[in-house]
C-alpha cells in the first residue's frame, strides 16, 4: 500500500495510465542492483530513487576525484576524497527518504559478484570496463536476473536490455577482451544513456512497453542520431548458450 505522502510524491507518474497505483506499488516492491556510482550510476540511481524504486543497492569501491565531477553528478566538489559509495548513499537518501538505499563499498569480482547481487530483481550495468560487465552479465544469466547494459565513450553511447533465457546477452554481442582504460567522455552522454537504462528498468518493473531486447541501441550525440542494431542470441555463447560453463 502506498502512503499518503507517496501518493503525493509520485502523483504525476501515477497519473500515467500505464503506471497508476498498481505500477507505483510494483516500483516500491522492486529491488534494483546498480553496479557503479560513476557517470552512468549517478543518473540511473537518481532517477530510480526519484521514481520510488523501493530498494536500491549501489556498489562502488572508488573515491571521488576532481576529474570525476564533469559527469558523476551524484558527487560534488565537497566530496572529493570521499568514498563514492558513501557520497552516493548520502545524496540518494536526502533525495528520497521513502526508499531504502544500500550503498556498498566493494570491488565487483568473480568471487563476490554472486553474493552482491543475491536477492535483487534487476541488475543495472553502470560500469566503465568490459571485464566487470562480463562478470555481471554472467551472474545475471546464471541467476536469471534481467540485466540493463549501458556504455559511453565521448559523445557516443550504447544501451541494451537482456532478459536471461529469452534474449541475446551481452556476451552474445561482445567477445573481445578490452583492457581497462581512461576514456574521454562529456557528462551529457552518460546522462542520455543512463536515462534510457532507467526507463527500461521502470518499464520492466511495471510491465509495460516494448523493451530494448535483441537490439543494441547506439547513440551519436554529435549528430543526435539513434541507430538500432538487431542482435541475436548466439546458440554457442559461453554465457547463455551451449558453450556455457556453470559457476
Ligand atoms: Zn549470450
């Protein structure tokens, strides 16, 4: 049941016929895991918290640096040197005290990923490197948890939604091993991609609309062009197909 305060806080979105009070209650019950409190994780968590997603776990192990502030809008000048998890947790709780925020300072490793995502209904990929994305994709596929991919570079970004067992996974699309690197990016790019991810999360929870599945969306901010690439589940995928290794 929604409280009087919640009805007022979420009034404008409850007015959307595809959401309504039922949809708002689904959002309240939802538990979303966000991997990363950086350029993508900041706007994703802000918009999921404002939308009333009941429980948000956000995980990051880094500290806030001055060079993060052009895009990581959860962290402000006064937060330089603080742990991003603590900074994120504090802002999100102030933004919406009605939702439960679990901000965890932890490195997402192969050994820990399963435990970190346990009990969560959805996983949002707000990472900045492919190796961790693969770990999250595999955990999502193994545990049958929908996975919301986003990535950015400069003025460009990508997004895709993965429903394990039904749609192509990230590994069906990407195979390479890309080393971690410092890459260029302007803050508006992760804002666009994160809002697409958050829209997908909300739609999935409420159960409306057409998800961004089996299609990789590429965004070109320089020309404001969105291009869709059809992708197929790879039967030999080593995460979701015959080539799958358990564990
Ligand atoms: Zn796959």
